[in-house]
């Protein structure tokens, strides 16, 4: 790896361990480590947007030298560094105690995106954050895992909203030298470059590494000089629209990613595919066995028995299908390496209901995996219905697609102030066993006043962040004054605040609550019990219908008749998501059913005491218990579903929120907050989720490895 001294030349030897900490994202879910960086220089920490690599590179020499001689700082530093090194070198943990020897060949986890931290912006949304939370939890549990993905140098979309409300997309180029990512070096001390097999003309990838606790994440990048311009662009952007470039991207991820692991000498026992994008990794595992003398059928069965496939989307358009002529262009020389002819190969990826459509990556992955799952109980049922044609001899309920409901990485998404409160009442070690529901019953011991004060502080923090962002846009970009208002400068911390933040796909129906404007105005403008709504989210650059919904909401935020009660906060990302799931009063979710596979933002909100108001779809069918938030069935009719939301707000949410005792505490509301935390936090944690993957799938797959 890169020489740490070259990275941080001013870092004194006495505190050189800060470099180790900065380059391992373990710090991102450890408040004590973040405090270590914050103590160096609080303004610099804020200026770096909580990126320790950037901060350490830019801090003046005199500041780091003075800290290296500060006994109080060194006391804290030594304790943190000792804990870090002990945990990173440990081979123990839940996995080794319950499943298998940690020296077992690792599980290889492939995903097209990872949402880890805003200092590494190569994610698009929920799929990426699910992958990020997944590998963080593997680190915590001590499970042997190696992850593979893309390093998109221009892949992150910055959102700018024009005065007319139209989203403009601005690519952000990742400054790799100011991010917690390192070059993987070869024997000559140069960055490792690997040739992707079987593509002609050849494609090469540079290899990068991110340490996520104990889990190495290898990222591949085609933007290097040895590649021609067409090939350099393969990894430029996440989810390329051009169908041929998209196919090339998935070849590079699946086949190229497998070659990277081989080049590094990393053999794996089990393959876990997060959606169909990296599914060509299956082919490489089969090809290696066939080239070693094994017949295709035996090789396929061996690979299938050690492959796990997670499908995420019930939206048909979300599944990649490649035309046969493109498959021939890139795989005609590959077919015989598997011992197959063209028809036999293409048959593996065709959908029986539409065999002429092309090579369907999800159909291929489902056929070639022994372990398959949707990401909620409802989504499992939807997936069985969607893909029943692959098993025509079986009834729908017997289709071999299971479910494991998504969860969120609790240490990442719990707000530090909330964590301190839980430490006092759940005990200082509650995080070690946080998937145990019994621990969370102690939530009831928290005084209502203390929980409410923490929540109100987080709400103020959110509103201050929104106002500061609007102020900066006003000063730096000279935006219209009406855009400053629309950005949230008039938000009232005493008003009941709903949060709606997610990708602006049409099926998510971000503008549903505007169906009956007169009724909504009465709720927003009630003199004594006002309502306000904070919106955030991005539309895909090619999704004009999604952009039009966004524009409509932004223009509502301009409307003086709504009195500043609607805000649209631009450039939604991981950091703003943190503030929102911590700080709003209610989290709203109203997709068109049954198109919500799972959803995780509501889980993050509930973890922090923010009740969920959602249509009964995705995870909320499992999460709602009648006391921890609000739910409605959802007819699929916009008018009726909006009316259901208005009724819940008028009859339940608003009266409860504004029912205060003599001390200004909404006791009945706090009761719902507590129920939201204790009922959802353990059940929808990444710890519960990962343990289920291990116990349901990996344990059996490892026996076939």
C-alpha cells in the first residue's frame, strides 16, 4: 500500500497512528475515534466535512506538533489506538464462536455500489448503503469477507436546483488522494493493474483498497492511461445508460473483479451477489473448474451450491437484459471455454415468458445460485411471483426464493447524543448485543423529558444545518431569494416536522401529499398546530418524470400561500440523510405498492426515535405493531392513498404531537417514540440481517465449498 509517511509528512511519530485510523473506515462508526480527530482542530474537522484524510493532509505542522505534546490528547489517543489495533488483529468474534474457523476461505461479496461514508462518494442510494452496512457488520462479527466493487471517479451526482425547480446534475470528480482509499501496489511498488480476461481489445483495471474495519473492499477503476477512451469510461459513472457500455461494465465487475481476486491470491469459498450486476462472476468460477478438467454440469453444480444471490427490485425495468447480438460480440469466444455452444449458454439467461428479449441477468443469477432471497417478507413473495416461470413445475408458494429482511448498521446510524442517552439506561455494553430485543425493553426506563430533550436538540441541529446550507448557496452561488426560502430558511423548530427523503423515482410518489392542496394548506397553516415538511432526494439524470415531480415540489416550496412550511433541501447525500433521520418528527413513506422491496431509511429513523408513517409495503408490514408509528393499507389510487395520509395526520399524528403536559412534554408522543425504538432497533439491525445470511445460507454453502 501507499507509504503513510508520504501521505502525511507532518505527522509526528508519536501520533503516527492517526494515519492508520484515517485510512480505515472503522472510525466512521466509532464516536471515540471521530472525537480524536475533532480534538485535533474542530474548525478543520468541520471544514473537511468529517474526512480525516483530507484534514490530516491540510492541517498546519504546528497544530499537529502541539497535539503530539499534549498529555490529555495522548491519553485519549493511546486508548483509542490500542482498541483499534486489538480489534483489527483479532480473529475472534461471533462468526468464529458460532459458525466456523475464521481462517476459512473468505466469502466474496460483489456489489455495483457501496454507501460507506460521504468521503467516498461512489453510491447511488439504498442498494449501496445496504451493501455498506452489510460489510461493516461483517467486520463487527469477525466474519471472513472480502468485498469487490467499482471505484467511480466521476460517478457521484451533485444536485443543483435551478430557479425554475429543474434538477441539474453536476459530476463530482473524486479526489483520491484526499479520501480514505489507497492504491494496491505490485511487487515493483507501482499501482497494481490487472487485465480483464476475454475482452478484445483488452481492458485493464487499476486496483484500489478501502479498509472497512476488518473487511477489505477492493475497487476497480478503468480510468487509466493504458485504456483507450471508450474503455476508460467503463467505470466513470454508476449505472451507465448506454446498453453496450453497461454490459461491458458488468463484464468488468464480475469477470474483472474475479481476476483481481485471483491476481491478489485471494481464494474464496462462497460468492454472494448483491443484485444481478456482478453476476458474471459466476461464469468465472465455472470456467476455472472447466479449464481444470471438470465437466460443465459438475462445475455448475459446485458453483451453484456455493453461490448466494440477493435480488432487490420488484420493478421489472430494474433488471438488466442484454440483446443477444451484444452477448455474442463479447462472449462468442467464451462459450467454448465453458464447454457450451451458443444456444446452451444463452438459455441460462433467458426468461421463459419472453425468451427473445435477451440475456436476463436476474434470471441467470437465480438459475445459477442455490441460495436466493428477496429483502423483506413481502418482497420474497413478490419475487416468487415475478420469477415463477423459471420453475414451471412448482406452485408459487414453493418457488425457491427465500427472504431476509434488510437491516441497518446500528453503530453507523445511531446519533452519538442518542447513543450516550442509551448508554446511561441500557448499560454501556448494549451495542455489543444490540440485536437482542430484551435489552431494548430498558428504553422504558428513560425519563420522557430526557428523550424529548435529546430529540428536540437533534431537530434544532437539522434545521440549523438546512439554514446554513441555504445561506451558503445564497452567498456563494448568488441563487434567487425565493430559492433560499424554498431551501428551508423559514423552517420552525416548534412545528411538527415530517421528513421525506429518498430517490425521486415516480413509484415512490414524493408528491402524493399534495393531492388535495386545500386540505394540505389547512394542515400546514394551522395557527396553533402547524405542520411542515422537509423534502430531499435526487432523480436519476435520465429520469425526466422523476425530475418533474421534484420540480413540482420545489415550486410548492416557493408558494407564499404555504408560508415556508414546505422545504426542499438540495444535494441529498449520506451526511444530510444522517441529520434527517435523526432530526425530523415523523418519517413519511408512500410508494406505489408492491414496489417497495424493503426500504431502510424508516429503520434508521425509528432507531433514533422518529416514528414511521408508511404504506404497508416493504419492511413496514413486519415492523408495524400498532403502537410504534402509523400505517395505511394503500389502494394504489393516489387520491385514496393521500386521503388516508391526511386522515392519519388529522386524527392521530397532529393531536398527539401537540398534546403537551405542564412541562411542555408530549408524553403520549414520547411513548410512541420509545415503542418505535425498542420494537424496530433489534429486529431491523444489520446484525440480525447478517446473522440470518450466515445461518440460513452461508453455513450450508460452506459445507459444499
